[in-house]
């Protein structure tokens, strides 16, 4: 009884204390930023010390350069970044500044998460076209760098097998490429080509839709953005996916993995279709024998995917002017070069590329900058892209595993078109 | 009664085969752990090259603890471990108390609607967490909270970015309530009646009779609550923005950059698996006996 009375007294006392203290609501400006002048910035870079070091330098320099705004950085690991954004958007707690994978931007803009970027025109025009995210002719995002794919090979291996070394001006035709992999397989490589098919997710659209586009197909009819019919299941698409299926059936490629470029470094495959991010290790492993070759011309010219991570400003940002001031400040060439050299990515301005140890005219990876400028094609700027991408991945994997090409593509087209219809055409 | 020598030899042989089979199974189940630890000592290139052969399970080649120091460079692993330990301990501790009390109320007390409540609790088990995650984020972002601001007690809305958002939604657990209710129902009601005659209240019966007699059930619930709490990934990915509050599993994603740091992943998983192994070994006997008991009586 005594104990019960004590408990009741304690609860009553706590309630009275709250009432007497005039418990008021916590003071904050209610925006997606923190305190006055504070601009919250989210990156997907947790676990990437090189990238974070450059961000920290930019933020320190910006915060020291003026007293009106203060950037507060929060870092998320890439793998869980989209979940964090989705949750924050649902709770209306998005930060002012956020980075995003280029092809996702139109979906976020359409969902009302982003506001137009509003950076100076001269800054935007100085950037590589695929590092600028446009949705319905409005710029919503811009990036410090670009990535690019190429085919890694050993010069000695190509010479030994009498295979022509392709150039950006004269890439391999599909016939030449088929002859090359057939010869490499006959001369000792059990699997001559690593297409990276052990990977999953966005890689599939990023890596293989450019091949489709090089054949003449596409993920969607870019003229209307309202249907994939004819683009993803037309004769060109069927032609490409038939080749894709044959590449696995003939044993030219497999999906055994591991993901990455290790099989090429170990000389277990002769050709590796991979990205600039694997170039540094390949250089270290293969040395001067390494060739960075342009992608294959499937008929309509070589293509590689464009659009890497880019920065945007959330729609609810109360300090949008400060966010713009920060972004404008951050696009200095010295920072772009720092990103390029720490991350081994292609800087988004020519001046930054010239100053880079890897991508300058004499840099060991200059070829990637050339390939990006010549062949990069952004993924379709439609809010339906996430569905297009996952549908494409499923269809391509089914075809790789032996599914009938045309009917699989028809099914994929139906899935994409159904999504577009259910969203009333995503505003197109 | 004597056993014929031939029969004895046969029994020994039979036992030998059983031991051999069990040893084989033990090795089979140990392979992933051995692979994880051995790989944590190798550079990335060697791990990938060794995969597919016996070398993957042997500490051969360029062996060092470099991956472990790399983990500390990339991830605040100590902080993450402490966060997970705190969150998990509170979920398990509070869960044992609250779910056992709920189970006791359902199992031993007689009240109207008891069956309906139990049915609703069991029905919650078929709802996958993923389907309610986003609505829950919205919900927790609207909950009131008390803060100390400039020496004054103030209120605000939103539990995001806190420990409580990682703990409170997971304390009450339908499966735990069901398991406790099942276990308590095996204790003879005559004990309750005797205690009631002696003047004991329901809480005293719960505390002094039901709890001491239900050790295996508590151990089972503890371990079954511990594992998902320790392995939480999706929820903290959504509701925790501050790195200082993140648990260990979210830290795993730090290693999946454009190039995956396999050696560091193995070192990290070796570090974060250790507490799980310790808990399992500590509760193993009680866990097995509880599973056996509930299997017979459930």
C-alpha cells in the first residue's frame, strides 16, 4: 500500500513539475534546416574517407568565407541512402542539400522533393552535359563528376591473338567483337569476357541499356516518355537481346562473378566491361599493358551511360539562397579536381580535368574523359525511371537465363506502360 | 544385465558413425565462420582469387590484421557496437518484462475478450514489417517528446534520430507474448489457487511463481528478441540520421562503395558477430531445452 502511494505521488509530482515549468514547445524554425542560417546537407558518402575529406574541406572553406550560413553535414552509407531519403520525405524532414544518383532525380522532382537548382547559367554551361540533371527543361541537379564505362584489355593479349586495337574514332563493330571473343575463347580463355553480370540493381540499366541504344533500341520512347513500346521490344531491341543471350549461351560471358574487376587482373578473362572506378587497381595490376578501349559499336555508334551522383536542393529548404551559395562555391575547379583524384572519377569541367593527375591530357586515365565526352548518353529523364530500370533488369536477367526474347521484352513493356498509365503519364 | 561383447562392439561402431556424422555437420556449419575470419586476414584480391577452392578456408598467402585497422578508419565501430548493445539490451530487457506480463495476463487471468486479444496479437505476426515501415516513420515523426532546452523542459514532435525510435516500437512483440502465454499455461493452476488462498495478488503470483518457473521461456524469448534487435537494418536506415546513433548493421553498408572492401567487410562482420556468438553460447542450453519443452507441450 505504501509503495503504491509512493508511485502515485511520483507520477503526480512529475505532472505538476511539467505544468509548473510551463512546458513550452522546443524552439526551432521548423524548416528542413536546423537553427537559423544552418543548412543541413546529406551525402551518400559514409564509409568513403577520400570523398568525405574533400567535402569537409569545401564545407570548412565555405563556412569560413562568410558568416550568414553554416553547412552541417550528415553522411549516410550509399546502400541505405534511398531508404533514408524516402523516410525523411514521408516525415517532411528532408535536408536542404542532398545528393542523388542522376537518373533518380526526375522522380524526386516529380514527387515534389526538389526545387529548381537555380545556379548561375555560366556555371551550368561549364559542366559536362551529363553531369547536369534536367527534368522538363529545368535544371534540378548538378554533379562534380561523371563516371564512364569502357572495355579493359591487355595489349599483349590482343596482339598475340591478332585482334585489332580499337580507338574512340574507330571502335570495334559488333562483327569484329564477335570474332575477337570467339578467337580468345578458342585460344585459351574459358570465359573471355566479363560483362559484370554477377552485379545487380542499377548496374544492369547503366551497363547494358547503352548497348541496347547502340543497336537502335531504348528503354522508352524518349519523344513522348509515355511508352516503352517499340523502343524496348522493337526489332533493334530483339536483335540486341538475342546477341546478349548468345553471349552467355556461347560461353563468351557468364554471371559467375565475383563483382568487380578481379578476374581481369588475374588474367582469367581477356576483356572486362567495367567502369573508371576499377581503373586504378587495373593500372596497378596490369601496368603499361592495360588498354582502356571504347565500347562496341552495335550499329548506331558506341554508347555509355551518363549521369552520376549530383546535388539538389529540397523543396522545403528555407535557406535555399544559402544552399545555392554553398553549391556555387563548391563547384570550384580545385574541388572538382580533388574529387576526381581521390575518387578516380571524371571531373565535370574541362579545367578541372586538365589539372587532374589521372584525367589531364597526359593522365593515365585520360581516355575515360574522351569516352565520356564522345559517347555518354543520359538515362531517360522521366519520373518512371526507377520502374523502367528494375523492369529492364528483370527482363535482361530472364533473357540471360534463356527466356524467349520477344515475349520477355513484351512483358517488360507492358509493366512499364502500366506504371506510366497508373501515374497518368507522370505529367508528360 | 550383461551386454554381449559383439553387441557392445556394434554399439561402439554405431556411436562412432554418429560422432563422425555430427563432426561432419559441425565442420559444415563452421565453414562460413571460418571463411569469414580467415578472409578478414587477407587482402581483397586474394580473397576473390581464393574463392572456389580450399585456400578460401586456410590462412595462407598475405596474412595480416590490416583489414581490422581499415575498419576503424572507415567506420566508428566502437560507437556502433555501443549503440547496438544499448538498443538491444533495452529491447530485450523491457521486452521480457512487458511481454511476459502480457502473456501471463492472457494465460492465467480470466477476463472477457481474452481470446480475441490473443487472436489479434497472433494476427500481428503475419504482417511483414516492410509493409508498415513507411507509415510507421510518419507516425513516429509525429509523436511528442520531452527535451531539455536551455535548462527548461520543453516538448516537441518527432522521435526521428533518437534511441527511443529504435527501441520502443520493438519492445512489444506478438510472438513473445504468445510464447510466454503458451509456457505459462503449462504451469498447474493449482499453484495459483494456493497462492491466492495465502493472500497473494496476481502480480506476486507472476513475480514469485510464474517467472521463476519459466526460465527456459525467458531464455528463448531473450535470444529470439536479441537476434533481430542486433540485426536491425531497415528501420534504423530510415529513422536514424545522426551517425552517433547508428547501430552495427547499418555500418555494414559503409564498405559497399564502387569497389567493395571485402577484407574489411569480413573483419567488421567478425567483430560484430562475436557478441551474437557469446549470447548464443551463454543461452544455448536453456534455449535448446525450451524449444524441446515447447515442442512437446505446445
